C-alpha cells in the first residue's frame, strides 16, 4: 500500500461486500464484521506479498468462517455428549475427575497426545497433524481408537459407582 488514501479507498470498496458475504454465512452481524475486520488486518500485515487483494480477503474470510463453523460443531458435539452422559449416568461426579485423568494418561502415547491436543487444548485435527508430523487421516483414526478405548474404560468406571 503506497499511502493512506489508497488504503482507505480499498477498505471503502471491499469492506461492505466482504462483511455482507460473511453475514450470509454466519448469520450474525457482529461476527461478520469481526471476520471482515480480521481479514483486513491479515491483509495489512502481508500487504507486500499479496497480488490480488480481493481474492486474498475473501479467502481469509472463508477460512475464518470455516473455523467458526468447526468451533460451533465442536460445541454442539460436546453439548450432545454431556446431555447423553447426564441422561445415561445422572449428574457428573467430580470425584471421578482423577480417575478420568488416569484413564487418559494410561492411553498409549500415540493415542494420548492427540486426545490431549484435541479435547484439552482444543486444537483442530489439521493443526494436530501438522504438529505431530502425521496426516489428518492418521490423527482422525488415532482419535477414533482412543475414544473406543476410553468408552470401555469409562463404562467400567460407571459400573463401579
């Protein structure tokens, strides 16, 4: 960006359609403006390396929208799990927190680390795969196997109480 007037002109030209497009995807004015603003912030930080500003802004916004959808799905999934657990086992019992930590710690390292990163650090599968140097398919498979093992161990814990 060569000067402030060009930056202001670009913002005036592209911000309204970008925010409007985001609004249609996230169904929230505030979140749409937050995403559009973040897209511009990322554009300014990489200005010298961006060839097509419009394409860059919409690509960044699309990724931010996908991140929002993923978070929403994780929240819905967690809510369903909690509701099902409450229905099946009654109210959660804090005295089992230590046992649950021990069950997770007892998982093989190959399965334990993805579980800790996904459920406790709230990292998406793609980031876990990158961090561990595995494919996303491998991480998904490891999480599935870990959930199966945990399901059996937690059943045993419920039967004890």
